[in-house]
C-alpha cells in the first residue's frame, strides 16, 4: 500500500499496539480498534484470559472477554473498507470507465444491520439520512422505529415512534424529522437523536398522510409531500402551515423530496417518471427525466438525495438502478 495513500487518513489506519497498519481490525465495546493478533497477544501474554476481562490498551476501560474468545469481537468494517479500497490501486474488476469519468458500478464496501425481530434488527428500512456529526439514521417503517448507527455499523440508539413513519430528514443540528404516513397525526414530527419528541408540524392537517420530508435553511422550514393528493406542505419553526401547493398536473405523485444547498425543493415524481425542482413559492424551475431506460431517463423514481456538491442521486425503481445527475441536471451515471 502506497504511503501517500495511507497518509491522507492520518493515524486512522494505525494500530496503537503494533504501530503498524491494521490487519484484521477488531473493535472493542469502547470503540477502540486493534489488530486481531495484537489484541490476542495483549490478552494472553498478560493472562487476562484467566480472569475473563482486560483493560483497553488505549483508554483503560475494562472489557469483558466473550465466551467464544477475542476473535468474536466485531470487525471494524469501516477501517476494513478503507484498507481494501487503498490496496486495490486501480478499478476493481467489473468496473468500466465511461466517457464522463465515472465508473458504472461500485462494489459494496461493507454492510450492517440484518433482518430479525430483536430490538437491534431491521424489518422494513425505508428512510435514510446522515447527520452532520456522521451518524447514519434509518427509519424502520414496519415497526415504526428509528435506529441510529455509527460509521462502524454499531447501533447507538433505537426508539419507537407513535406515528406510522415513512421518510426521514435531518437538520444541521442533528435533529430527526419524520414524515407520518397515517392520517390523524401531525404531518411531520421532530425528534432528538435520543428519541425525545421535540416539535410537531402540521397539527391542523391531520386528514393528510405524508411520505417525503426535507428541511430548508435561512429561514428554517420543514417541507412534506403527500403523494396521494399531489400536495407539498411548507411549515415554519413553530409547526404552522405557511404554504400549501396542490396540483396533480404540477407535482404529479411526489413520493420523496430533498432540499439542496440553494434551498430548492427537489421532488421525485413517480407518476410522470421525472424529477422536478421548485422554489419555496412552489414555482417549477426545472424538470428532467422521462420514461425510458437510457442514461438520462427514469422509470418510477422514488428515493432521492443530494451530496455535498449538489449532485442529485435518484433511486430509479422501475429500472432497478441508482442514477446520478449533476447540479445542472445532466446525467452523470
């Protein structure tokens, strides 16, 4: 592995025991990571295995040894994925360069979560958001739960919602906004990362059910979409409705939406197979995509998000792929 590649990550890839690049990194409950062999030697050379616990070599916190031994500590998939990507040195097999400079497929680096009935399992993950502090937030629609993962894939918080939840969004201060997909509740509910309910939005619109949610800045507003009635709601920080736009011809079937850095509202129109961009006043500024299978076409788009460069990433559900569009809305992939 080239030293220049490693240096960009500072000491993130260095084991504090052997002072070398991680080999089979294992994460302890205190979140410090060590090579599997280094951890094994540290425990057995000091006879900690005889008493069933040992102090973390980094922070000193007491760590219990699992019945199945040191090898059963979780792999640090985040570190492993970085090591694998750096050691490749070139595109993995199966990736093909296209004329815009982007590969047309990507290998999965790591995954977390699994299907099951325990508190930490997933049954129907739908909404996904990343906080400014780096946590990954997932809404589990079937069980009406919100799960917070750290970058290594460990569950840091789980809480249940009274509402029948759907999509989620996060604000700059890491608050979670949940769209309610059942009439009789507020359109959107705000929670802290620990599951404390903070505010409700759209209290007077309880006959509606929403699916998409986004957060606008300067001034702060919460946006929600109701696909069955082709309606977009804008609510202020006090939870009151300030704008309502409703038109099947204009909005189509707006299942998901997101806000970009310009505070434009970007909507995936499932019915008309396109993406639409609106300002805060509900004025259509631009639309792109049409039904088809080629590079710039879409078929029944659903989930949508933007990256730090305002590239628009769309779940093209009908074509069963993900497509990326530039801020000028030309297809990158």
